[in-house]
C-alpha cells in the first residue's frame, strides 16, 4: 500500500492526483487487477471527473455547495456538513488495471476533494491487487479502451464544432432581428481587435 500526503490550498478544492496514481501503477507492475484509491479524512472525497472543459473543478464545487450548503440564509449547518458531503460523494474509488494500464475515460482524471481546507497533509491510500507483469513486459492500453476513448474524443470534438456553429447562428439571428445593437456590437469587436 502507498500513502500519499496531499497539500490543498483553499477551503474547498479539487487536487488532481492522477499522475501520482499512474506512477504507483507503473511501480507496482500489475498486469491485470484493480486499484483502490481511498482517503480516511472525513472531510475529503475521491472522485473521477472528466477535465475536458475548463473550470470543471469550480463547477463541481459550485454544484456541491448548491446541493449541500454550509449556510442557508442565516442558518448555519455546522462543520458536520463537510462530513456529510464526504460521505455522500464517497471516500473510495475502485479502478480496473488491464495490460499494466489504469483504465480511465478519455478525459478522466482522479481528484482528491477537500471540503475543509487548506491542509498540509490530506491522506490518500493506494492499493493495487492483481497478477504481476513478467520481467521486461511493458504496459499497453487495451485496444478496446483505445478505440472507445478515441470515439469519445471524436464525439467531443464534433460537439464542440456544433456548439460553435449554434452560437454563431444565434448571433447572426440576433443581429438580423436587432440591427441597431449589431452595429454597436460590431464597433466594440473592431476596438478589441486593435
């Protein structure tokens, strides 16, 4: 078992621990098995989250605060709220290891969520189980996972193109319906281009 000590910088924060976990998998040389990632800290959680879009960490914390607020108006729910958040989000995740590779989604990263930072030493425990790799054997991502993740990446790229097209179409329609604001908007665009 490996013990990671993670420093967190803000009151509510997500810390990407994926690289530390990947290094552990490399060091352990497990061919086929599974990995447990856990934290004993009762104000923290372990999550897998797609980091495909910027600001996902901020969005995650915002949604948690909406669902499980510490303050509701003048009501203070107390510090137990962080323990409840940790319990509901989860303190342990399990991942598959195949051909020496940790199986993650195309954009997936593993995060420690600290609901009550900052802290200089949040504990994350890693334990891998399974069949060891042979001497000289190298980790290779399974072809089925590579194909699946590539399909996810292509779909995300297409969705982004479609989103940009829809935004441009909405802007065009707005300019057609509101020509007076379109001229002002065009002038502002020219000023920012210079």
